[in-house]
């Protein structure tokens, strides 16, 4: 999916938040968005294994507890016909594993006013 942008507006304070979705690069460019262990693991997979499929790009995640939205650069790599590498993300407030956000995005908490 080509990179695109979405805007989520709070129904209470009308503060808008902008999020990116998708990507516009190849796997080498995608690696520049990744940090630490994730980048090292994917480079190792590319070098040492048969890469079957790679999906990467900005994604929208949410905390199931505090309903905060996050916009990490996400990656999913399938290799050697049966292996899968996909990192998980944690909420900065609750330290709970994030899940993919579902629409409507108005159900999530506004970072400005704390309402949804």
C-alpha cells in the first residue's frame, strides 16, 4: 500500500492528530525506519534465509487498556516457507501489548483533552 495520511479529530476538543499508513519504499529503505534488535534480526533473516514475503509500512495501533493510538513503522517477514518474524509494540503508559487499531478511530482517547 502506498504511503498515505489519515487525520483523526477529537469529537470534544476538535484537536486533529495525523497518522501515516502504508509505505513507499523497498525493504532496504524500510530497514532505515527500524531500530535495534528488530533491524538486526531482519538483516540476519535477509542474509541467511529465503525471504518469502515482507510487509512493512506505517500502521495504526491502539492500547486495549487506555485506548491511546500509536503509529509505529511495522514489519512482518515470512521466510523459509514456515517462519514468521513480527515485532510487537508496547503502550508507553500501560506497558501492555498494542493491537491493530480498528475504525472508527473516534473511539480512542484524545492525547490533548483525554476524552474519546
